[in-house]
C-alpha cells in the first residue's frame, strides 16, 4: 500500500515539474512576442494619419 502512495507522489511531482517548465517557456515566448510587436508599433506610429 505504501509503495503505491510513493509511486503516485513521485509521478505527481514529476508532472508538476514538467508543467512548470512548460509554463516558463510559454510565458517567456509570449513576453518576447509582446515586446517585438510593441516595438514594431512604436516604430511605425510615424506613418499613421488620423
């Protein structure tokens, strides 16, 4: 019975670490895309006419 609990806890810990790493990568990528898009908008604002 105890072995099953330890195995479940190990799998849960590994899954949490994996999900955390994926979230860090996705968050970093989204931040970079936002910065690049914002920089392009600032660069091209001179061409706008209202």
